C-alpha cells in the first residue's frame, strides 16, 4: 500500500512538472519579454549611490540628507593607502 502511494505521488509530481515546462520556456526568437510594472513611475523609489572615504573606518549605517535621500551602508573596503571607503545606496521616495 505504501509503495502505491509513493509511485502515485511520483507520477503526479512528474506530470505536473512536465505540464509546467512551457510556462518556463524561452521565447522562440531568443529575446525576453519586457516586464510591466504595476506601480506608476510617480511611486517608484529613485536609487542613488555614493562613496565616502575617511581614515578611521567608522561610518554611520543609515542617514537622511537635506535632499530627502535616505542612505544605507552597503559595504566598507580598506584601501591600500590606509584609508577606508564606504559604499552607500540611497532611495528617495
């Protein structure tokens, strides 16, 4: 009885997998279709990047500047001259 359930479940899983293959197939001409965004461009966050360098290697995690951009610390690298560079990503809603 247990073996029948395993075989039936396996067969069902395989048939579902095979029937879903066309949904994941690439388009015939090799190009991809453009994604349509649900949100209008008025509501999309704008993305900015910036770098800051100092000698201490101490940087703030997040902050908002006078222009309303909220900056998030992404990574810090130590430079060959002994200084540190922080890479920030900012969003303005």
